[in-house]
C-alpha cells in the first residue's frame, strides 16, 4: 500500500459533471437473455436497473459531456487545463488514450494526457495522482475522469456477471483553493487476487480460447470487497486523525448493496450518511464514485465544509480511499 498519506496542499475539486447513457435496462429485460429474475437481482445485489450504451456510444461520448459540465461548474477555460487523466478499463481504444482524445476535443491543446487502469478503483487512483502532480507543481489544473462502458465486455449468456454492471462516467476539475480540500489518500493492490476478476484476451498475453468477456469469482470478490472497504476507511481516518463521527458523507464503490451495507454496519455509519446509487446504475466501475458525488450534490447532502470519505475497490485487485473537505459553494 502507498499512502495512508495525509495531504498537505490546498487542493480541491472545483467542478463536477456526470453522464450516463439514455438507455435504461431493467432486470426483467435481462431475464430475456439469461435465467435470472428481478427478485433474485434485487435481493442479492440491490440493483433495479442500469444504463447501457448504444452501439455508437464509446467512453469518450460519455466522458466529454461530463467534462464540459465539470469545467463549466469550475469556471475553468479548457485551455488552462494542463493535465487530463481518464481512469477506465474500457477506453475508446488502447491508443491513442481516451484522455488525449478528450484533451483535444475540449481544446486543452498542450495538456499531459493519459489513461489509468486500476479497475473500479481507477477514479480514486486518478484523484491521488492528480493531487500529487498539483501538489508537486507539475500541473496546475487537472481534469480527472472516471468512467466505463462495461457493457462492451458483457457475456450476455453469463448470469453471474451480466446482471451486475452498467455504463456511466463522471469528471472533476482539481485546482488550488484557499483552503484545504483533500485531506489524505490510501491506495493499495493485491495482484495475487487478480484472477478473481479479469478480462482474458484483452492484452498481449495469448489465450488458447480468447474470450474477451468479464470473468469473476463473485464470492472471492465479495469477501475482498467487504474487507478492504472497512480496512481502507479505518486506515485513512487514523492517518488523518479523524473518526467515523467526523465524516458527513460516505461514498463507497457501488457494486452491491449487500457489500455497502456490510461496510456501513462494520464502520458504524448511519444510513443517512451513505450514498447509494447502485439500484439505478448497477456497478459502473470507475464511474461509480463520481456518480455518487453528483447524486449527493443534487439532493443537497453535499454541502460546503462537509467531510467526505470515498472508497473504491475492484480489479487488480485494488482498493483506494480519499478523504476530503468539500470546498465548493452550493451555488457553484
Ligand atoms: O467492482 C467489483 C466487482 N464485483 C463485485 O463487487 C461483485 C462481488 N460479488 C457479489 O456481489 C456477489 O457474490 C454476487 C452478486 C456476484 C453473487 O451473489 P451471491 O449471494 O454470492 O450468490 P452465489 O454466487 O453464492 O450464487 C447463489 C446462487 C447460485 O445457485 P446455486 O449454486 O445455489 O444453485 C448461483 O448459480 O445463485 C445463482 N445465481 C443466480 N441466480 C439467478 C448466480 N447469479 C444469478 C442470477 N440470477 N443472476
């Protein structure tokens, strides 16, 4: 693990935008493809529906409107963005990076731009990297996108994975601010558990039967998820000299409401402090936490001065937390 580092620089999120595909797919619709039911999916995962990209929609088609909204909220001219990081496992293509495509599309002509792969934890890794670049003076205005179009990787005959995932993206702007926004980060990975969630045939390793679909050992990932959500939250709070009572809003990765309930109970969060959107979006991978931020901002739960804890976990296996004070005015 790196970090459990307390952050020292006055850097925060100054703009936020999200985008999901228009197409809603219900549990009942999925039961036309595989032997499943609305009842099973709701009881075991809490998911009611998810968004599915059209054949023409790629990640950048979701990331771009999210990015434009984030820049508008921040009041930042795209020309002033000097760093673009896109956290994803479903870029438009392996190269050029989706980050470079986004930088070009918004007119951030000379910005450094790259994609980052850390599974569903990607957005947390990207936030920490952007923070580090800004704090170290390597960049001044960063755009961080988290998003995935996992439906491209669905095996439409595998009920053990098909029902869990959805498509979506979010973007944030990071800048120096007069007060401290980010308070700390904690990131880690356990490559030994990588085979529990993987995508064969997606890179330079040859497989006898290439099958570019998500493979998952659900029970193993469930055990990993419930453990790291609790551990990572406890580690970062301890490092930042804070307790659960100090946290106003908890945004865990949205994979399964049972995983979230488990972590919430163990940590001792009252339910009103916990953001849940997995019921509407399913698991959107790197999109899940920015979508959670947007929900909390929209329903008024995210207010200036509040302490926000975000924890992601996913393929790698990876995990990561960020603790921050929300510094944006409600009217922003
Ligand atoms: O970002 C990280 C990504 N992934 C995750 O976080 C996923 C973590 N894992 C999970 O959320 C859960 O393990 C699942 C939702 C994937 C599965 O729930 P579970 O309670 O662990 O179910 P299970 O795998 O133990 O399966 C129970 C039964 C099995 O039938 P039998 O063997 O008991 O007859 C499965 O075949 O449920 C069956 N099953 C289904 N039935 C209807 C599995 N998937 C389905 C389905 N519909 N979609």
